[in-house]
């Protein structure tokens, strides 16, 4: 999908996400921790910003800007599990904490999602991965 293969560069490391084990946001991060944080004594929190930091390298399974292939098995199951219903619940939960989150932005995101033009959690994760040119994502 994205990354080093587009330039003909071979990835030095392959990591595999078991998409069938992802049933929602908590299990997504459990899987990310299993794959990317196995050798760490701490776990990544449920945060898209933290995911982006992880993919930038320097901790976990990615040592830096090294070429990495991420094989995402059962990607369609993950796409469904992190789809509109999950994303709507995620955004609505944020609205319950207006002192922490930008409710105007979240309201717009909910409106876009309901109109079928907004990103699901899954689509946002894919965009984050795509922002890292050293990572090649392969749907399997």
C-alpha cells in the first residue's frame, strides 16, 4: 500500500498484525502492543498521537527510520471493527469530556461521519501509517 517498496527498497524487518483479533479500539491497541512493543516494559496507550509517535521510531520494534513492512492480516475484519459504529462511539465519548477535547471539532467529525464523508478510526490509522514513508503496509 505505501512505503519503501514504491522505491524498490527492501524492508529490513517485517511485522504482522493479526487483524482478526481486533474487535474495537482497545483490542487494536492490544494488538499494536503485542506486535510493536513486545520487548518494552511499558505499553502504548490508546491514542492516535501515540501510534504516530511509535511509527516514527526510536522505541518499540521500529528503531528509527529503518524500512519496515507491516503485514496486516484480515484487514477487512479490522476495517469493520474500527468502522463507523466504533468511531461514532469513540467521538461521542470524547464529547462527554468537553474540558479535555475540542467539542466543535468533534461535532464536525461526527457530522461528517454521519454524512458518509468522514474518516473512520480505521481510515485514520491507515492515514497515520501512510505518513511514514519508511513503512510499507501490506494487506493480507
